C-alpha cells in the first residue's frame, strides 16, 4: 500500500492538477503523463522493474469513471499506444496494466533521445464500452 501511495503521488496526482493532461468523454476521464524515469524514486522503479534513467521515458495512463454519486472510480480498459517522431518514425508502445488495491493504471517505459519530441496517440476503450476514445498528446524529452 505504501508503494501505491508513492506511485500515485509521483505519477497520478500531478495529472489531476493539470487539465491539459486529461480528456473527458461522457462519464470517463482519461489521465495521461509522460516523463523520464530518472524522476521516479528508487523504490518505485525497483517495484515496477523500471530502469531509472534520463534516457528512458515513462508513460502513465489512468481511466476514471464518474458513478451515480459523482465519485470518480478507476476502471479497466483496452489501451493501445503509438508514438510518432518529428521525422515520421512510428512505433507501437506496449503498455502494462498495474492493479493495486482499487487503483488501475497502464504504464510503458522505453528509450528516448535528447530533445526527442514525440506525438502520442492512444486508443482507450473502457470496459463495457464498444468504441475507443482517441487521445493525443506530445512531449519533448531532455536527457542531458
């Protein structure tokens, strides 16, 4: 439970404070973030088997659904992610689902170069839904 709290505070909480890092469709809000893995604590990196490095990126995606009482609760989803570089190189980025207590989120880590600017496209289909929500975001990584 302590690790969950650390992960949520380092990855998810900043997302809730930054409206530009979320997309709301109906009762669902999709939060997303991109960062270099050197910003993770050693404990979190070790727990999730993520190499801490300025030259490795981490993507975190979480989906919350507003229930009838207006409370946002985590939901599982089918999530696919692709990145596109400024020169057009496209790669599929595999995500891992993480479940701890009531939290559900999707993470991926991968190598990045200094000043690499990536455009991300994710298709998110929450459990029980038939059509994906497409989210688009971009991030420039600084590795030096």
